[in-house]
C-alpha cells in the first residue's frame, strides 16, 4: 500500500514559527517580571541547515531569560536582523 508522506515544512515556515516562539518567550517573561518587552524584526530570513535553528532558538531563549533575570532593565528589546 502506498502512503504519502506528510509535507516537509519549508525553512520560511520554520522561521515564522521560531519568530513566534521568540515573541511568546518574551511576552511570558514580560508578564513574569513586569518589564516591557518588544521584538523588532528586519531583513529577509535565510535558510538554516540542520539543527542550527534549534540551537539559535535555545541561545535566544537563554539570552532573554538572562536579560530579564539579571539586567535590572526598564525594558527589554530583542532585535532579529537577517
């Protein structure tokens, strides 16, 4: 029996999901720490090979957590520049 495999996500779809995930982490931390958060995105996303996208997500998540926990900032801004 022939089974059609599910469509693979394009790298554009994956980056949109990660961008949303970055925003969700920032919003959650904003709510927890009562510190304003803003995300700015510029440029055109480029393909990322292999597990690098997951590594980028983990690094950004850790950086945001550190900023909220230790910076004692009046606001936190994440800029994604492609």
